[in-house]
C-alpha cells in the first residue's frame, strides 16, 4: 500500500471504503462486516428453505477463492446451514471474481449436479454468472439464487422469481460515514478503526425501492 503510506507520511488521513486493506497507517475502514453479512443472507436462506422448499435443499456455492472478503461471506453463510442438516452442499466452485468465469463455473456446477435446488453467490460477478447459468440451462423454475450486490440483472431475476434474495450494501452510507470520519479527524477527534455500515436483504417484497438506483 505505497500510496496509503505516502499519504500517512504527509499527515493526510486515509479512509478505506469497502475494500479491506491489510493492517497499516489508514485511519479507518468503512464497510460491511462480511462474515455477519454472510450470516444474514444465510439465515434468510435457511428460513426460506424451511418455509418454501419443504425444509431441504441441495446447494451450490459460486465463490471467489482469491478474495478474502468473499471467503468471509462464504464462511458466514455456511455457519448458518448447520441448523438444518437437510441442507447439503453439492459443491463450491471458483468464479475468480470474473463474470464469464463465474458463469462457466456455475454452468458446470448445475450440469454436474442435476439435483441442485439453490445457488449462493458471494459477490456481483459470481451472482451475475450464476443468474446467466441458470437462464442458459433453463433452470429458472427449480433453482433459487441467493447472493450479494444488486444489479439491474439481479432485479430482473427477482421479478422472474428465480433470484430470491440479494444482500445489498449501501455505498451512499459508506461515503457519508467516510466523510464524517475525515471531518472528525481533521477536527482533532479520534474515530473507530472499523466503521460498520449495515446491509439489507432485498427480495420481491422490497425491491421496488431499489429500482431507481439501476
């Protein structure tokens, strides 16, 4: 992080937004708790399986194994599954945080596991890839998709009934918290090293309020 170190050496405070930086001279980190976010969307999934899928599911995960953040999201999600032994993980595939690679990985996941009933995607490229794979394989009626980071395509999937829930971060709130932190620092005040911003589960019930953003 040469730029961060240079800024700190010049007494310029640095606030990291969303991306988690290694320990260093940055003044604060603003963003979501990715493990807790995984738990939140995971608990929604567990409850949905119980209410809408007969209490059991065969799950595939499209992750990004090169991303520490997305590995945390996977970890938090998987923790919640322990409450229901009838939710089983068919496989975890690596989308490499690239949409086309995530789509190919998700298609292989689906074709290799014809009994799949749900997919969890740990980030935007993984989610877009999973949605495309479900559409390409014609599995919109029998695979439910859950994931992170809303897009116009994800909203279309929610409208179509095969994207069930997306955990949406709040970049506007992150920016506001970062500016507040900078103002506090320049006024001589101290700020927490970690400033958490909540995320929201977006479903068919509340998606309308997010449409203008996309």
